[in-house]
C-alpha cells in the first residue's frame, strides 16, 4: 500500500543533477509542475502513545474489577475488605517473555556458561494469619478459636446439645462486636486455666487472665451502650449467657447470679407481653428458633438458681429501712460524688489492670442499662433510702399537683428476675405445639419428642411447688426449736398439712402416668443400646431426672426412717448411671448444662447407706466439673462434712433418735452463693447434750479438697433443701 502526494517547484534549487548531467523528462516535469512521490506505508514513522502516570502494577483482582489498587503487599487491602483475601500480583506479561528469554540466553553466553536468572520469582499467595478486620492481634484470634472449640465441644454437654452453643453462638459472636469481646474473654480465661494447670484459682500476674478481664470489661461497656432495638435485645440475651459463662467459669457465683437475674428479667418481660404467657415464641421480637434455644439454655440455670432462694428472698424483699434517717451533711467530703474521684492519683498500667480486676468482681450485669432500654424496670417513685426521698417520709409541697388535674396512672411494675414457678413458666414450654396439658398425655408415647415434651410438663408441674416447700420449711423454724417434744410435734404436723399432701399425691400420679407411657419406649432403647449408644445415654440421663423427682415426692426429711431407707435402691441406681454418663462425656472441667452434680450430692447427703454415700463422694471427686453454678468440688466438700457428721451422730442413741437429729440438718447458700452455712446437731462435751450448731465457709475449696469451716452463732438464714434431704 502506498501514499501519493505532490510537491511544489522550489525556485531556489538548480535544474542540474548532482553529477552535472541533464535532467530527465520525469525530473523536469517534477521540477516544473511538481511531481507525484510515492512512499510505502510501512516506512512511515509511527506515533507513540502519550505517557501516563496511571499505575499498572496493581493486583490481578483489582485489575479485573477495574478498580484502583492500593498496591499493598503481599495482599492489597481493597481485596481483603471485599472478600477477605487477595489473588496477589501478576508476573510479567507474556508479550515480553520472548525478549526476556533471549536476553537470558545472551547473558548466559556472555557469562562463561553460568546461567543468570534475571526473572523475578512468582509471588506466593499467603493467607494472612489474623483476620485484621475483626481481630487486632494474634492473641485475640487465638482466644476466639479457643472459645469456639469450648462452645461447640463442651458447653452444651453431650447428651442434648443445643444449637445455640454448637452453631448459633460461634457465628454471631464473630460478627457482633459486643458478643465477640465476650467470647474472647471466655477464651482468654480458658487459656489462663490451661497455662496455670489448676481450676482452683488464677494468679493476677497471668497474662491471659488480665486480657480476659480487659475484654470482659469492654464487653460490659459496649453492652451498656446498646440501643433498645430488636438486634439490641437479641444481643443482650446472648451477651448475658456469655457473661454467665465467664463468671461461672472462674467461680464468681454472686456476679453470675446477677447476670442470671437480669437474663430472667428480659425473658419474663417477653413472657408477660400479653396475657397468654405460653405464646412467648410467637410474640418475641427475636426469631422463634433463637428464643427457644435461649430458653433451653436458661432452663438448667433456672433450676440451679433455686438453690440460692434464701439469698434471692433477701435481695428482692429486703427489710424496709427506717423512715427517720440522718441525711449526709453537704460539707462532708465523703458524701460528695466527686470527692473520691478527684483525689485519685495517676495510675500506671499495672494499677489499671488491678482496678479492672476489682471492677470485674463487682461488674454490672448484662441487663444493666440506661433507663431507655427495655430491660430497665421503671420506677414510679424513688426508693425510700434515695436522696430524692424526704427524710420524714411525707411528700414535699413541690411534689403536690393540682387536685383538679387528672392523675396519670402509675407505671406498671415489671416482673423481677426470679418469679415463682407457675403453670405458664416459659422454661418448660413443649416444642410440639399440640402438647399443651398433662391431661392429654397418651397411654403410650409414639415419638421421642413427644415423650420429652410431656416430661417437661411433669417437671413444670412439680417444680412450681418449690415456693410452697420453701415456705413450709420456713414456717417450721427448726433452727429455733430446742425442745425434743416440740420437734416431734412440728414434724407430726406435716402429716396433716393439706398443701403438702396434695403436692405429694398429684406429683406421684403424674409420675406414674408418664412412666407407664414411657415404659415401652424405654425397654426398646435398652434392647438397642449397643446399636444406638447416644440414644441410650439420653435415656439414662432422663432416668436420673425421674429418680430425683421420685425422691422429691417422698420428701425424705419429713418422712419416717422406714420410708427413707426404702429409697436406697433409687440412690444406688443414681450413682451407677451417673458414673456411666460421666465416663462417656468429654470433659474439660466446665460446661453450661445441668450435669449430674446435684443428683450425686442428693445421694451423698440423703442416703441412709454409708457405702452408697461414700460411693457418690468418690464419683464427685473422680470427675471434677463445674456445671454453670454447681461445682462438683464444692458439693463434694459439703458431702464430706456431712458424712463426718453422720459418723459422729451414729455413736449414741438408737436409729430413731439418730434420725431425729439428722432431720435438723440444714444447708444454706448465703450472700448469692459466696458463703455456705451448714447446721447440724453436735454433742456438747461439757453438758453432754446434743445441740444445734452452725458452721460457715467461703465458696472456695482448698488444695486438700475441703472447705474452711468456721463456727458461728445460729443465723436467721433459711434452708434450701425443702424436705429433700
């Protein structure tokens, strides 16, 4: 292909050629009129592309997406934020591969046969060791991994693992900041116990323990700033479980009970949104499945917290303060809120960590929030002991409104954290919607879920009498009675107690109905135990629950010695099944399920056969575990103290006299479980009389496996056993 164009005559040039010869005709024509010149297109000088400052060294992913790459190596941050990983950076283009290879050969020839590698090695795609979006350092990532392993493997137990611990919590804790800090606190605490190698206590110099306290306080702060939304309610319920898990794992029972109380408050608010409390699942703002999973986790906590009912009674119904009280003087520096904070000296990091440790021991519970949050109980008037209340108890003139103006209705009081059991208690709600009443119980169960739901109704029917049993125990006031004849009269009056007799009759009737319907399925599970081991273990766990409720219906403490001795086969079966279950379960020393610590303790405390009692004590010591609020080490130490008491009691008197003295035993968990009170009858060496004594101990087991008991005067605390032992 050619291009033709014409050039004009240049008059300043000579008509002769360079060699002096005459020009040709074509040259003449070209010089006279201009000529046609031909140029090949391939020989034309090509235009170069205009230079640009645009970078061409970005990663391959940003190049494909046509976005600007920040060129961070080894992985750009754009890709990390977009999908969590980067495809790294590409090598040189294939167009320059041939020239590079020729250059490589030339260099090889000019280097006396030595091959020189001029091409850069390809970059390897390396996954970051830490997700920098969610974790600030590798420690946080390791703590979260430890928490996930604990949640999936151990927290839910191994019999009836709930989806909340195995699936839901590991996922939501990774996405939600408040829950993630709570999860990292639990994981760091687990790491601290692993490093120290002991479950009895933690050293304040333990790095993982200090990190756990920091993350725990941060989670509490973030929870207190949550807004009252649907997501905020879900986070509050889940964070309360995390805080309970943290406090129970380190043995801080008072703080754990406060978190449990506020968790119950939120659940009771949901249950009391309408007049139909059983419709909790349909009216809850959270997804129905999630609410049911939360209820399944709170069910063992509800039963365990009843052990501390005496403390709860003092907490929710404290003695009224005197109406006349001296108000603090304004000039008193100790009464000023800022007096204690303005004089604090600056602290170094170690002192700040120590303050975090002190704060965590008295931390606010998960439900603690400003007054605009749903879980805060509205106060219609200030408490009597608050500075806003007048010292005389009378309303001030400023507080009086116009009598003619309509008075607003008082704000409704919200339910407390622990309310008495009723037939509408949400913690034993059946999962099958067609099961609503025990009256509809079939003669034979057709499915495992049907059997479990009716068993939940039987439990609910029985445990709602717990306040009645506690009231009966309180009315007896055995700790104030010293006359043996008076003791005989009080115990004899229980036989004519209509309420107690009705409880025993109704409970035994429904237990018998449920047993008859469950018996064919139970025998089938026993025959197929070798093929379906998991179902067999579940059946054994339910069997222990049934035996415990059967013992409850006999009310051993208020029964005769013959009746109590007749329970020995049930006690022996509990120890056998409990050891079989403990041997089968994976154990890391902590779980959030009900466990079998309490059934074994009931055997060790109430059985009349000494060999069976000591067998239960052995099992408690051989398989140490802390099931939420119940620590097997603590209950074993109490059982050892009781066994020593029984041996001393058996030295003198006949069996009936010995049983009368043992019926006066009482066990009280005081101050939200921080202290234990044990009452028993002991012979005074000076007077020779059997007298009631009281010993107390902190909720801390020593290296020898015993509690540091100390003698104290008889207190007004009430027993929690309610006739069980």
